[in-house]
């Protein structure tokens, strides 16, 4: 009877063992069993054993009997393959959190846009990736005014220039009349904005008088013209409006030269030749000898008239006549105007040295 009960118990144990083993476990190798056990451990991230709910059809004895064969299998698997070290629960949580953050960031960057509003010159633009959508708004200009150009209401950019104030010509009112020495002023209202504008009036023009000589035109000792100067004055304020150069006409030059000549005696220039050298003088006399070379003459002229029409006291005259003028002959009574040039000496036909006063004549008549 005792043996029959032992055999019966053994059969019941084997039956229980076959009931707890799944088909997957029976076909698996020891390594596969270990992997399955690892998957079961991973399914509980906190590393804590979940409390199994008791099956209504199982008894405590069956559970104890099933645990014994499983424990034996686990011991066999451990002897065949080293066991993996399980991570702590907090590390697994951190890893999962990092993965979630990375995935969320990728999705945020690739799928989400933070659009900056469109502006006058730029469309909507993503602050994250720079992608754009739509078109720029374009400028919304206010009309230009007298003092401001066209201005965008949104961004403040300008286009063109201010219109400026505009006062009609007939709307100006003179406040201060100008003179030739000071500016005047006037005011008027802008026809667009009504603002009063003022402006200056330029000085009035001078009133010209007749030119007045401020420096006489003259001729030098050789008969060359020396320019003079005239000034035009304002008859109102007396200011000099302008100055101008002027020269004498040929006739005026001749008249002035002749009028400026002195009339010394022969004795004056013969006794004091250095005192008279370079001075303008005039002599009247009788030509007693003519030496001509084209329009150039060298003349001996007696300049002191005596009794009975006899001329005496000889001077030497060098003169260049104008083209087309009449020839000078001996015995001509002529007046010469020129510049004294000291004393001149020459040899006479008889070989004597004769020294006489020399006149360089500019005019003769």
C-alpha cells in the first residue's frame, strides 16, 4: 500500500511538471531559456517582483510543485551560460528619458515651426530653421508732406523727398525792403499746410554813376602809353561798383606828350646837360643839315633865332617819322618834341670834334 502511494505521488509530480512546461520552453536550448528569462526581467523596469494573482483553479500544493522543476531548470541554465548583470531601475529610467528627449527634439525640429511675423520686406520666417512662407507685406506708405517724405506706417522707411513748402508768388508780403547795402525780408503762407514762411530778399542793385578817373593815363619819356584807371561809383551809397583800365588815344598821347614838354633855352641844356637828361623838352629851329635812312633822320638844327631871321646854336636831333609822312629838308622851320639825352660828340669834315646837346624826338611838326 505504501509503494502504491509513492508511485501515485511520483506520477502526480511528473504530471505537474509536464503541465508547467510550455511548448516554447521544451523546444528551446539552454541559451534560449536564459534569454527568455532576461526578457521577463526586463519587463519589470523597477526590478521588483510583481505579485502574481492566484489562479482560482490552482492550489498551493500545485504552485509549490511547479516551482521545484523551474528552479532546477534555472540552475541548469546558470551552469551553462553566465548570467547578465541587470541595470538598476533608475539607470533604465534615465536612458528611456534621454531617448524620449532626443526623439522629441527631432520631431520638434522637423515638424514644428516657430513663425516670425512677415514684415514689409520679408515673408513669415521660422525662427528655428529659417524656412519661409507667404510673401512680404510690402510698404504701406503715408503721403509725403511739406516736411516729410513718403513714410511706411509699419517700418518707418522713406521714399523720395519731402515736398517742401510752397507759397504762391503773389502771396508774399514784403516786410523790409532791400537796399543796395542790406537785404530785405518777406513772409507768406504755404498753400498746402498753411504754415507761415519767411525768406530774405537779396540786396538791391547799385545805381551806377559816370566813370571817374582815379589814376591819369600818361605817356612815358619815350612816348609810350601808360594806362590809367577809372572807377564807377554807386550814386546811392557811394560804393565802388567796378574799376576799369583806360589808355589814351594816339591823338591824346601826342597832345599830352607835347603839353608836358618844357621849353629850355639852348644855354640851359648846353651848360647843365645832366640836369636835363631824361626830361621832356621842345625846341623850335631851322634844319641846317639832313641825314636820312628811310624814315629815320639825324638832323642838325639851329634853335636860337637871332636878328634878321638868322638861326644859331646847333643841337643834334634824332627822329623817326611816321610812314607816309613828308620828307624833312634843309631850311625847314620845325618844332621837335622829345627827351634830352645829354651831350653828343662827332667829327666835323675838317676833323674837329664837335659836342652838342642831343634830343631824341618823338614828334615833329
